C-alpha cells in the first residue's frame, strides 16, 4: 500500500470486511472446520465441498476478487482525499481476520476507522456480527470503528443491478421470470431482522425501474443443518415454475452477493443451470459486482460521509 506522509493521528482506517475463502485446496478442510465452529464435518460433507470447488477449477476466485475490491476502494479514497486513508482487509473465516485488520491499524497509530462489509443488506447474523467483532476488537486497542450497516439502496449499486438484469434478459424468451436471490439464513435469526425487507426493497426498486412484469425473490445456498432455513430455495422455485408451465426462462440476479465465488459459480452457474436445462427453461445469470468502479467509488464516498458524520474527519 502507499506510504502516508500525514501523521498517524490524522489518518483514517477503512476496514473492508468479507467472508473469506480457502487459499488453496489444502485449506478447504480447516476452512470448513472454522465455518462449523470447530465441529468436524462428516467425510461425506467434506467430500461434497471439495467436489464443488473442483467443479469451479479447484479453488474459488473470491480471494482475488476481494483484494481487487479492497484495492479499488483504496484508489477511490486516495483520489478523493490524498493518502489520508489506510485500507485493510479483515475476514470472518480466513486470514487476515477482522481482528487482524483492527490490530494492524492500531499498530500504525490510527485511532479512527470505518467498518464496511462487502454485503449490501444488513442482518444481525452476518453484517452485524462483522461490525461487532470490529468494534469489540477496536475497543481493546483504542480504535473507534464507525459502522456502515447497509448500502442496499445506494444509487450506484441499484444502477449496477438494473443494468445487469437488463443485459441478462437479452436472448430470453418472451415468457421469462426474473428471480432475485440472496444467501438463505436460519429462520431463528430472521425474527425481527431487517434482512428480508432490505432484499425486497432493492429487488422491487430494480423491478420498478425495468417495469418487470414477472419477478420474485428466492433464496439459495442454505446451510446443511437440521434447523429450518429461509425459503423458498431457487431450485424449488424453478421446479414449481416448470410444473405450472408458468414461464419459459429464468433470469437469476444474485443481488445478495458482491463477487464471483462458490455460491455463484457452482450453486447458480452449475447446479441451477443444470436444473434449468433439465426442466426445459432458458437460464441466464446477471454478472457479479466484483470491483465495479462506479460502485467502489460510491462506497468510498459513503465511507467518507460516515467518517465525517462520526467526527473522524
């Protein structure tokens, strides 16, 4: 990263937080163990996960995509404010962890930071946990973290989704349905949680912009646990549409995800696409956000606004 001539007391940190991913095939098992909070997966569960990674080339491109996002945010902030910002990555399930990012900023003498999770919609189970970890770690080392809890209605993000859906509809039959998807969560954590409502807000805004006649919400990538997870699942919805002869094609907009990774490249591009073919449905998916320059610039502006509102600037 660029060196900074501004005194440490005047510098501001941006903690870019993400889920994390295995760095190599050898890391898949310890990564899975970490996700499961130390509970070993069954041999069948581990084999299935390895199979999924093998199907997309052996490992996910998420680490590279996340670093590109971090770098794009750093460039946008440096363009706007010189070298005042120090942008670091902290992850939930892979190094560098969120606590590592906080410690890095504190070691450089930085006392004010903004926390940005690479997920547009807030849930206490996901974004809330990231922000709590950053805040608690910061309190231990004298770093104040100003949280960005959601950005699902940011104009640049909605513009991206609108354009992506419009592009993905090209070549679809006249009778097609647009399905906006996001990662399912356990029903127990969605009681009084804004996550479903925020997903409906962003999806309905895009649908209104495009005057979509046929669209809906679906869920995907539910965890393999005995408890109920929010549905309906995207695969279930596709089967119901085919059974009812309600459409000839589906466009999937994975609005809850910000980068190409396993849940997009396997769960949608392989699993859902294969089911669509089996059902006789034309299938297309919107491109992933990744390091889209307009959105990254907008998020940098949001970070500046959040720091200003919190008195860090």
